C-alpha cells in the first residue's frame, strides 16, 4: 500500500479527495439547501451540525466509488448528501447516548441545547435525508438507504443492550458491522450502482466499503482510548467509562490476569464510572492497542484486495489510499 | 353532529371503525411484519410499542378517507402502517422529552429500557416506516411522508425551544398545526390520493385532516390537565410541570389576575417543577378549560364542514362521527 506521507490528516485527505473535490462542493451545497429551515433557531442548530462535517468520508466514498466504477451523475451528488445527512443524524443521537460534550472541538447539540433538542434535531436530519432521497426518480436508493438504517439502528440497539456486560470479539465485530460498516458499504454500493457500473464492480465496491468500515470503526475505538483529545476533537475514553467494551478492552480482558479482569469488569458493569487512566496501563500490559491496530490493518488490506477487479483510475488510487489513511490516522 | 351515545371510548370507536375493521387487521399485520427483528430483545421492545397502539387514529383516518373518496387499494394498507409507525416513533421520542413513565397503562420505553434505548428504538421505527414506504411503486408517498415528518420535527423543535417562555395562542396553534395536524392531514390526503379520488376530494379530506388534528391536540392538551389518569393511561399534568404552555394555560395567563400570572410563570420558567394541583384551581377561575374545549369544538365543526363535497357513505359518516368523538372523549 502507498504510504501517506504527511502527518496532517486533513492535508492527506485533500490529496485523496482530489478526483472529487468539485463534486464535494456540490454535495455540501445540496446538504445545506436541504436542511435549511424557515425557523432561525433551527438553522443555528444546523450550523453547529455543519461544524461536525469533517472528513466527509461517506460522501467521498460514494463519489469515489462512482468515479472508479462508472460515470458521474447528478444522482450521485444527491445520494452523497443523503448518506452524509444520515451520518450526521447518527452523530447527534450518538452524542446523547455517550453523554458527550464535545465533537470536532465544538459543543455537541445535547451540551448546547439539551438532550431534547438533540433527539429532535437528529429526527429532523434523518427526516430530511429521506426527503432528499425521495427526490430521485426511482425507489431503489430509498429502499436501500432505509434497509441500511434499519441495520444501523439494530447495531446501535445491540451495542446499547450489551453495555456493562462481557462481549466476545465476534459479538463486537457483529455490532460494528451493523452500526458502521453497513453504511460505508452502502455508500460504495450506491456510488457504483448510480454510476451505471456492472454488477461485478458493484459487488467489489460493496465488499470494499464493508471492510473499510470495519477498519475505520476499530481505529475509532482505539482512538477513543489512546487518541489525543486535541486531535480527535471529542471527549475521550467515553466508551469504557460508559460500560462499552470495544476491540482493545475485549482483547485485554482475554489476556489480562484475573485481578485486572476483575477490576476492568467492576468498572464496566457500573454506569459512568471514571477509569482515571488506569485502562491505558492495562491495555499496554496485554499489548491490546497493537493487536487492535493489526485487526484494523487486516480489514484495510481486505478492502484494498476487494478493489482488484476495478480498472486503474485516479479514483481507485484514492480508494486504496483511503484504506491506508483509515488505519494510519495519527494516534 | 351525531352524538356518540356510549361512555366507553373504545366501544364508540369500534362502531366508527366498522367500515374499515377488516382493513385495520391487515394494517396491524403489515406493521408487525415490518418491525420484526432477528434480535429477540428488539422484538421485546417492539412488543411494548405495540401496546401503545390504542386508537389507531392515523391509519383509521387514512383508510376511512380512502373509502369515503374512492376505491380501497393495497397501497392504502401499506401507507396506513407507515403513518402508524411514524406516529409510534414520535410517541417513543416524546416520552423521552416529557420524562414520562407511563403510556396507555404500560411503562414507557425510556422507563423500561432507558433513554438510550428509547432514542434508538424511535430511530428504528422511523427507519422501518421509510423502508415500508419505499416498497411502493412510486416516490410520491415517500416524498409527502418525509415532507410531513420535516414539518412535525420543526413543530416539536419549536415547542421545545419555547419551553419555559410565554407563548401566544397563535404561536401555540402554529406549533400544534406542525406537530400534530400536519400528520393527520397527510393521512387523509394520502388515503384520498391512493384511492384514486379526484383533486377536489383530496383537498376536502386534507382540510378535514388538518382541522381534526387541531381539535384532537387541543383536547389532548386539556386532558393532560384535567383527565383521569386511569382513563388517559399516561402521566398527567406533565406539560405544565415541564414548562410547556398549552391552550388552557395560555388562556388562563391572558385572563388571570397579576398575582396568579406571576405564580404560573414562576412555575413555567423553572424546569420540572411540580404545580401540585394548584393549576386546576387557576384554570377554573378563568374558565380556561371550557374555553379550550370550545376552541376544539370549533375545529371539529370545521372538520365536518370540510367533508361537504364528498358523497354520502358509511366511511363519511364515520369521519363525521370521529370529529365528534375527538372533542367528546370523556374527561
């Protein structure tokens, strides 16, 4: 895989996004127009949501998949705005669940305007996502988007249901497959489908999107433990303190001594305990961060391999580099 | 208007629903099939949601409108399940906002499984509503449903934004027009449209649905203050204690003496105060319950008048009686 040479992730992304830079501007415009309200305070809240729009990973995946597999079309811009809106809605609702106060160095909606406003603004965004999606000629995308949000919700429900309890690596992977990889997979699938790509390319890109999403979420969960707050731009260590086991802690539990396991589970089983940094020492003792990153790298490799059937193109090169970028985001 | 002769509202409804009783069973079946999950705990939560399904007012409106204006079609059953699912999603999220513990004599999802599960289950229901809607051949209904949920969300956001502050009757009516009447109006509109009714009938039924929704919400807000908990089956007096002004309190504020106004606003401006029954005495002093019911009756009359262009039919008779029932629900 190509090494990303810069330390600044936004710089690296702007390089990878080169083939779709104009398209992303169109998507941002469609996004902003769709969520505009006649109520000024709603627009203020939407302005905050706009500030969470960092990587625009999902629209980028959709557009790059379209470019790599077929021909750009206006539907791709619309659908890219749809998937970003779906993602933003999940972020706004996630922040309620995680009791998070900060996202991308901005206050979360729940911190800014209360949990009630956050519930409703998430609903507003998801409603507008479907509204925008239903502006397309056929029902195909709407059906696929809704089937995917069904799956995302089940993943989130499952994660919430298993909070505070032991979790196997297989269960964890099933949760992130539903809550994260299903949406990244859909992005690539819709990008390919609406660019008129042949079925083999659609399948290849769907597989790429699944593996990329898995890699992305594992790294996200690692960053939740060891990231620098200034770089990640959101509250850190929340998963563990909220009783959510993720790849690093699951690996640690499987390899730590009995005493450490007891201490970890006593924190996990109680809601909103502060682990006060002890977690990091435990994870280091079992080499669990290193293990988790190796799992993420395996998924990123699978993502790259899935692209083999596609012809060479700038967009394909970017998709390959994006897999690399996903696992090499600075910790 | 025909007087509903029975004191038992469910008995009265079963009479009014006579023209669509078989259709409602089909709708229930579609509803249950759509939200079925492979995850048993999700099905358990959905079972609780099913217990909130009382009046099935929205599917009934859609089906009766279809029968009154045109010919029944399978799309009407699907759409009736869609609007009920949208409504259930708003109930589940509303209960979080209202910190309610009881609905239709059953625990709320937030009381049963926590606010997190309630946020996610509401999302799951809305996602399935759009999923079901996208099974229809054309995008028309999906577009109209999403445009309406945009409006419902804005209404809820506006209500939440104005909590704890003074509110004019006009502002209140604007909020309930968005959050409640827009959906009942859509039910009647879609029922008429998908029964192949002429434009004049669609307009008439849309107007009926709007007025009926207004009447229904005003009565709901009256029942929140003066209803019997055993009959209403949910936590009472929550609106006022949560700082939400509704028709009775708005009227009271406009007609009470200065001291009472001061006492009311001191309760409204503080989150989650208990008014401990004082409210009822204030409302009686200004005759505000009576005034609110007269407003509801005016909307119910408008609803009935809107039906004038439709030919006589059992379904039309039921729609007329439904307007009557809405304002005469036992207090």
